[in-house]
């Protein structure tokens, strides 16, 4: 599903989201409210410049649309892999984007993320994973890294990783695993507008992901470890 | 009076625990979930890897010049300092405890390649939980100070996390960036980034470059006591995350992009910052660079 | 010897005669390539117990020799030695063990 079809399914024709060089921006009417929509398309690589473009959009929302909910539509291949982006400080640009989203939440903007196509690694950490909650379409792809590259970097046999990927949520790339591990709040099936409605109504205020991971069995130790530190002498 | 040279202990060569022992007030470190409690990774054995008793990070409370701090130190030698499920949860626990117990500051001795790939999805989610928890600490009024000086640098998701801190101290040995040179070379070829060209790697991601650009707040020698002094100075340097602050950051980062849009390399960037002999920067002492930056800041002020 | 999937887990228990005064757990070393970490803890039986978890598989006989040699030299009693190893040579293992016991309080007379 491309972003146009997605916006039509969510908002009908009551939106003005447009694409400008892989950046999606606009507003939408939904259940009597206006939402700000921000995202990427074309499996955008998030470089220094794209991180800033997204941050600008978030800051504009904070400055000009107080209290408005932000919906992040995510389709990214992850961070741009260029020496020049590292030279300029892409890590700082991404931290800036993440800080902007975090500030929006603290200033009363609800932030909801939806992975509608791909979400890899760094491109995902500073957007969807910093929202109040992140959801995904059932056939979206979420990964840290594709298996051949992971095999190269870890020096583990690709066959071993592939075998583990079948059943082990830690490696398996499917969105079901992110759901089980608490990284996603839900998968949107069927009527997408209804799913958005439900998701907005259920947006948490605290970071529930470790709890969800424990309850769903995908991450058994995270929440318990956090609690043990809180309880330690 | 004879002058004895003081012994310098290399921060880069110390383990995480040695850094804690030497940097914090002697004997003040009280560890939560110490090694004997064996809170280890459940994911490594199936990959044929041994775990570590502390999953590569020690967290606890301590004193620094008598001030209360909560601290975490990542062990770069274990899995490259990568963040896995338990490691990340220890960081989150320390940060959440800081919001509850309100020490004077939070100190993060960061040395990490980012997400521990061996724990894939769990590591990715964990890093974002650390980021949120760190921003919660800042929002509740305590400074977060990050020290970067290990041989592995601070990369990946941890590179982003570290850049969310109030204050960053780096040594010239340290590196702070997003993607490691090997990853970029694997993707874009050696012409894009020759990972074996150490000089290129350090002028792209190393402490001197970051300091000249303004990405870190203090540049110190590879010396544990220098890090201690710098961390102490940082304890009161909070930077509230307000809309005004973020707009200023946005202007700064945008200007940087405009000034370097032509793919200028590090030497050219430094020249544009006003350094007349940029090729000398790699050989200049940390002290000389500090003096130069301080004089520039006076000019601008 | 138990075979956890992927790593070797080895257990040894050898009698010892030299008790040590009560001590807090001692940790030396890091789990890096060619390296190991050693955790010493008190335990209640008059033996020295060793548990080794290692990614270098099939070296049970060498570990046994290292452990026996160590205990012959030190005859520790009431101590648990736990090791996470990533392919350290016997020389490095011996070094870490020596570093660890150097931090033990002096034995009871």
C-alpha cells in the first residue's frame, strides 16, 4: 500500500498530505479533529538533511498547532550510509529529530507512529520508536539489519541466523515479532480508519513497551530487570 | 623542588570497571545487579557465545567530588559494547531510578557499537527505551553527562542516545558518530569510506573533529583523571530542552548543512571554521585545540 | 559435562584445605575475544567448585588440567570459581585466575 492509498483509507479526501522529495507532510481531518501528518516514502534513507526536514516539521507543529496530534507514517531503509553525513554529525541530527518528537509529546501533542512499508534501524529509532505508540500494517517490514549484512558484521553464519529467524522473535524480521516483543502496540487489520480511531483512543502516556514485551512473552527479562534496579538497595 | 611527572592512566585502555573505580570518588560506587546476581543475556548461548555476568554494563550510584551521581559504564570489550535486552534494561532502570531518586546528575561512560546485532529486535527496542528514559531524566531537571573515550567509540543507536545528553566529554581517542566506517565501506565501497585509513576515520568521527564542530562540550586527553575533572565541571551544566533551545539547535544544524553542502572534507570544514592550518589539527595537542576554541568563543561572544 | 546449545558448560569440584575469610564476590577480566572473566564467590562446602562456560568447544580435557593444576597449587576450600570464556589460551586463563585469587583475603591460619 503506497502512502496515497494509505491516506485515502485513513482520511478519505479530507487531507492535504503531499510528497516532496520523499518527505510526506500535511494535515488531515479525523473524527472532528485536525491531525498533522509527517512521514517518509520511497524507503527513504534518513541522512542528515532528511532528519532536519522531519525535525522542522515537528517544530512547526509545536509552534503553530498547539495540542494537535501528530501521525508519523514510516517507510525508511534506515540511516543514510555516507561518510559526509557522518562528518556533519548525522547522529546529532537524528538526536535533534528524536528530541523534537519527545518535546512534542511533553507539550501535549499525542504522537502515533505507523510503519506502513519498511522501518530499519536508525531511521526507526528516532521516529516511530519515540512516538507514544507505534503500530504497523501486517505486511510491513521492520528490521535492525538484513541477514546477509548481519552475518558479515557479526561473523556468524548466515544459515544459523536464518534458522534462528524462523522461530526466534529476537531475529525474525516480521512485524508479529515486534508486536510480541512490545515494540509495536498493534497491527492494523481491516478497516484502517477504525484502527486509527482505536489506536488514538488507546495511546499510552508512559513507555509500556517492556511491560507489553513481558505480557506477550517476546521479551521476558526487560521489564523485570528494570524493576529489579528500581527495587535494589 | 623536583617535579615528578604524574602518572597518566589511559581511559581507553581501562575496562569499564577500572574507569568507574578511578573516575568516581574512591569506594563510592554501589552497584545495582552486580555480577554475582547473574542477570545475563538469554539470547547469546544459542549463537555459541558466552555471556557476561553484568551483560556488559555496570550501573549504580556513586559520588563525584562529593556530589551524588547515578552512573552507567559500558564495557566495550564485551560484544563491542552492544546494547542487548538486559544491558538496555539496566540502563533504563538506572535512568528511571534517577527520575525517582533525584541524584545531582547522571553519568554515562559510553562505549558501544549501538544495537547488539546478536539480539536484533530486542536490542533495537531497548535502545529506543534508553533514549526515552534519558530524555525523561533531562525533562525532570537533572543533567545527563556522557563521556566518550573508549577504543570502540560510541556509534549506532547509542551514538544517537549520547547526542541526547546535556553535555558530552570526549578524548581525542574517542569517536562519536552513527554508522561505523566498516559499515559504510561495506555499503558504498572503499572510495566512499576507507575504513582502514585511521587518519580519515578520526577526522570524520573523532573527538578533535567533534570538538571543533561543537558536537562535544569538552575535549580532554586520554587520561582518566582528565575525564574525572571534566565530568565534575559538567555536573551543573544543564541544558533544558525547550522549544527555544530546539529552534536554536535547528538553526545551528541547518547552518552547518548550508556551509558544507558541497561535500567539503574535514580539512576544508576546519578551514572554514577559521583554522589557518587545518592539516596540522591531527598533530596538535588537545590543549592547543582547547585554547584555539576558547579564543574563538571569545571572539564570537 | 552439560551441553548447552552453542557453548560448552563444564563443572568441576575438587577438595581443598585452605579456607578463606569471608569475602565479597570478586570479578576480574572481561569477556572479549581471547579473554575471559572470572568470578570468585564463597560457598559452603570444603571444596573448590569451578563452572566454566566457553565458546571454544571441545576443550574439556584442557580445562580439567588447568583446574587441577590450579587447585593443586592453591588448595582453596569454600570457594566457587565461575568463568565466562571466549577462547582464552591456558596462559591467559592462568593469569586471570592468579589475578582473581590475588584479591582474596588471606586464608585462615
